[in-house]
């Protein structure tokens, strides 16, 4: 088929026509152009949920559900471990990058993952020497972080398949994941029915809602263990990204990273993030015993609340990447948040970008009850009794500056 140009009759009009064509071929100043090299540079369009297979584990097939909104933000969630596998967030110019560490295949999650993006439980964080007493009975847990039990044990919630259900939510696309943890699993008492619901809102919030019931007195502490790099996973360290924590106190740890029981003020220490500062500003402070013990930050921060038993939603943390303008605001009804600066990423594997993940290449903000609470009578209780329902909400909200 031939195409015909209809040209103006006069030379003056022809010159004007050519000028217009040349003008239209030049990108308008101030409008960012999509980088062709980046597979995540162009924002996704449209709101909804897409389901696709993501390999198979011993217990069966794994599905990936991708929730997206109309603003170019999307999150991919696996039925294995209730894992946030991808979280693509636009920068100040509208270009999206994946801001969580992770893998492209399920086998890598099975073989290598240091809890990337997973829901951890039954007890998030550490329990000293893998033992606690409850209602006069002593319970013994798996030791998987010698000499302690970490994130639920050898086969915690992060290593199981969950049942997925798409939820019609007026707030945005929503996915509910459920599993039943049998009595005695990893040494914990009671049959626990637990669910986590992810909702992606039109206002760029990723809401995480937890709910659990038990048929026997037990302990419970749930959290999401996403590793964030607001410049994009695989882009290097997070030391220039800033962090503000709504916490005047933290819980110092012993040399096995178990809280000593003290609730210490952050004032005058590298742990004072009440005013935003670069994460790397004091991360190599050799005069801080706590920094030396953890090889950086790996501590529970006690959130400032009006009263010890207050469970209202408050802003726990605000993280910012000055280069991209991305801002992460974390709100929660939990009493604490574990700030971890990726100290044990050792460069032994590559992630989704093909880049090796090294120490300091991400940070975690794990909303939670305090570590080792079952053995610490002065910490908020983590007990859950039959007839009661555990419920908790954490919100990861994204914006730009």
C-alpha cells in the first residue's frame, strides 16, 4: 500500500509545514524520556490482579499474584512464604524501579533466601536459646541461629505454601493468604490459623493486615521481612538514603543479638534517628559496642506511643532516597520496629538484577513485638489465647520528593 503526503501549495506554507514536523520530532523540554535499557523503567498501567505460575516446591506449585494500581506502582506476591517478590515504585520522574531484594526463581528462594520479602513466624525475630515457658510448661524450639531460634525455626512460615484468595476490596486490588500451622510445629503449642492480606491502594499504600486464632495458649509475633533499597535493588548500598525513626528508646542486645532486657535511650548514640539522617552516617562507629556486636544496625526500636498499651496506627519510620526522590513511610499498630541494615548480606549470591547483594545493600523495617518477649516479663506480651483474635496492620506508603 502506498502512502501519500499532501503537501501545501505555497513555498512559505511548505517551510512552515517542515518547521512544524521538525518541532514535533524533538522531545519537549522538561518531559523525561523512558530509558530504553531498563525493563522496569516504564510504569505499569491499570489497576487489578494478574496471576501466573512461579515454579514448584516439594509441597506443590507456587503462584505469583501481581497487584497494580493506576499510578504505576505494582507488587508481586508469592504463595510460597507469602513473599513480596517484587515492588515496583515510580521515582520523581515517573520511572519505576524494583525497590525490594529477591530472586527470579522459586528454587533460589528455597536454597538461598535470607527471608527476602517473607512473612516470618510463628515468632518473628529471636527467642533466646530456643526455649520459653508458658502457663507452667516449657517449650523447646528449633535452634537455627545458634544458640537461638530465629523467625519461627527451621521451617518457619516463610518456607510453607499459603492458600491464596483474591478479595474484592474497594480500597484497591487485594490478596488474602491463609495457612494452618499445626499444634507442635517447630515446637510451638496450639493449632494456629493465620492469614495475611495485602492491599494496594490508589494512594500508593501497600497495606498488610495480619489475623490469627489458636485452639491453645501460644505465643505469636508476625512481620514482613522485605529488604528495601529505594534506589532500586542491585543499585549499590543504602548508606546515603536517610532514615527517621519515631523511637526515643531501643533494646540493646548481647553478643548473640538477644535483648538484655534494658530499654535504653537513643540520645547521644548512633541509634538516635529521631531526626532524619543518612543510614551510613554512624554505621561504622567503632566506639559503639552495640554497632560492633551487630556489625551495623540489627536492633528493635521502641516506638514512641502515648501509653504502653496504645495500639493505634502511628508513623514508625520514614526512609528517603535523595537521588530518586522515593519516600517510604511505615505506619503500624505494633510496639516496635526492627531496623536491620543488611549486615549479613555476604556477596555469595546475585539477585533479580544479576548483581551481587553485599553488606549494606538494603535495609529492613520489621514492625513487630520485641524479640524474646516470652522470656522478658517487662516486654509487651505476645501471648494469644483460645477465643481471642490476633490482628495487626502495617502500611508501607510510597511518595516522592
